[in-house]
C-alpha cells in the first residue's frame, strides 16, 4: 500500500467517524445541559436507549467507564420508581447548580479564574469564538457561554460543518485539537475530579463526568493520529 492509498483510507475513516463523533458530543451536551426527563430516565433504566451508545463506547476502548454508567443506571432500582427522577434531579442540583466547595459548577470560568467567578475570560473567549464561527446558541439556553455543554455543542456543530463543506481533514483536525487543548482539556479533568468527591445519592453524574473526560481524551488522540 502506498502513501496515497494510506491517505485515502484515513480520509475515508475520518468521514465515516465524523457522524458518530458529532452525535456523541451532542449527546453529552444534552446530558449536562439539563436534568434527565422521566421518559429518558425510564429508557435508560430499561437499557433501551443506553445499550446502543454503550456499544459505541466499547468500540472506542471506553468500556470500563461506560460500564460504570450502566451500573449507576441499574442501581436506580433501589429507589421507588416514583422517586427516581426526584433523586436524580437532586443530584443534578447538588453537583451543578449549588455554589461552594460541595459542588462542581460546569463552567470554565470557575476553574480557570483565580476568584472562581462566573462570566470570566473563558465566557468572553467562547463568545468571540462563536461569533467567528458564525454559530449561535439556542435562545432558550440561558447559561453562560462557558458552560460545559456549549463546548460539546460547538464540537458537534463544527464536525457537522466539516462534513457538509468537506473541509480539509488535516487542518480541521489540528484546529479541533487546538480548541480541545485551549478551551476544554485545561479544566475538564478538574471538573471531573470535583464530581467524584461530591456526596450524591446516585453515581450517574459522577460516572458520566468520568466517561466524557475519557471520551474527549480519546477523541483528541484520534485527531492527533490524523495530523501526525
């Protein structure tokens, strides 16, 4: 196999992987943007919705982290059915909505600013980035621009754009590496660490935080293989 054939194969793999990459980033954005609905929760508990996603994570080498999510879903059975959504909503509030050391705010400014104030430089940077990419957030999403879900939405939209416009593979991969390094991976590990320390009733959100960190790390590694 010559170099040209190698490049063709890599490009084909890139094109094939991008829809799944976009879908997973979108999925994580939805998970961390709002509390799970009762319908979604029922589907997760019955493993109707998560099994197919789990298979994708297994294929990415993330079985250990995805299994933890599956166990957390199964463990919801310990609560009466009518109480499960309430317990999970309480966990969401405890981890993401409260202030202080007993929470893990999903905002870059909290981890990258010395005073931990929201609406810091990361939020301003994201606003400029969204403008430069001609992207806009849904008007009903009223969180600061440096909310964790915004970074995932940006990646999902960016990947879709690269598919539709057939953007140069190597340049796009390098740009996405730079974005992940400078905008997300410089605080995501700390966010994940905080999530593991909080006293919550279920392990779903701590497990999801650990899973998404590893997913982003693996995605970056895949991008690195394209540009190297």
